[in-house]
C-alpha cells in the first residue's frame, strides 16, 4: 500500500491535551504530521497555557486545529477533544510524548489485516526529557486466543500513546472517566476488555513516552496506584498480585530501604507484600486466603517473574535477624 495514496486508509483523530508544554509540543505535533498520513485530524486541547505554546501552535496553520481554554484537567480536555473530532478511529497523544515508526500507517495496516478489530495496541518505549535513554515499555499480550481481560487484571501495562480504538467502542463503554487524573487510560482499557472488544496487535515500537522528574505520574506515584487499586476493586472486586507487589515495593522503598539495605531486604519486601495482600483483598476472603499462601513476590520487581523461593525467604530472614541477635547476645 502506498503511503502517498489516500485510498483505503482509515480516518484517525488524535487529541493532544496540553498545558504549558511549549518545550515539547512541536516534537509531538511533528511526530504526527511527518508521517504524511492523508486521513488525519489533529486537535490540540490546550488548558490555557501561559508559556509560548499558543505561538507555536499558530505556526501550523490549518494543518492542525487547536482550542485554548481552561479545563478541569487532562481527562476533561481529552473528553471534550473527542467530542469535537469526527474520524472513526481515535486516540490521544500527550503533549510531551511522540509517535514513531509509521505509527498511523501501521494502525491502518493492522485494521486492514483485522477488519473486526476495535482496539489496536502497539509497543512503545520510555525516554528521558531530551528523548535519550530509550528503554522498552512493557506491553500486555493481545490477539487471537488471548484473554485480554485477564491480561488487564494481572498486569495491565500498555504504552498509552500506542493504543488506538474505534469511536463506536469508546462511546459504547461510556467514554473516559473525567474523575480520574492518573490511570484514566488503564481504566478505559479495562472497560474495553470487560465489554468483550476485539483487540489486535502491532508488533512494533510506535511511540515514545517521556518519563522525567516532573511528569505527573512520576511525581505522584501514590495517587496513581490509589486510582489503579480503586479501578481493580470496582471492575474485578479483587487486586492482582502484580499491583499488590507494585505498591508494596514502592512502600518498602519509600519507608524502609534506607534502614535495612542489604540486611534482609527481600524478607522485608515479602512482609510488606503479604500484609498489603491481606489489607487489599480482605473483602474477598476465599481469594485472599488462597493468595496469601499461593502468591509471593518477584525479587527483581513486579514484572520480573523471578519469584521468591523458600530458600530466599530463609536466607532473607537470617540476614534480617542477624544484626539484632549480634546486638543482644554478641557475635556467634
């Protein structure tokens, strides 16, 4: 298929929510325009920026549309943006993120190969503020024979700029939840999966997600996790081991890592994991009790899969108690 021909290409609307992101906005917009996709609608929803964002947007003329007005946050801006666009396939691209590797064309190819697809997910990468230090963004499995609902429950990590979906599906599940400020994407993907939507996959890295000190989810991790846990409780009625560990590891790092260091850190992380497991899943007693004995943590982090063994537990416990035994009874 020629990238210069407008025939047989799906229409795509991309909403770009933005607020005082003038230093990134050009790269974001160019990452869309430079793909030369012939059936593309770009709408920047600016929250009333006071930096040079508006002057930068004016340069693009009629290649994009933009609206600058106060909003109630990112989710509100995206919802209003979708309501003001018209193409059958939609997504949003944050004003400090980018698309890459012919993302729009790859979406078109995926839909041509999977005509019944309602959601298409591609790979992505994290990067620093200057675009350097690229590292893979973990992505769930989707496609024929894959239980996407289970994938969303057990893991749920998806590169948001690499997800496209039909406007019909978006409207059918009720659209984005304006009350959410951190995990609005995960909550929406979860409702897609629960509704039985048909997912397809793009086996390529098609987006870059900036991760730096002042990004919203980096600076307010506890708030992010609170919304994710509330979403899992509301949709599934239980919390997955992955998110129990993600939160328990964050708590351990925040409050105890500096005290224990090498002394029994795996054991202490395990204690955090088990305690949080009970606290978060107590309202589902059978699941809670079963998981208390069945599930343990991954030593290198929630996504690693190198699960703690009894030998690890024993060594960690000995390492943890040794300083106290030495302090009370002397070296042995």
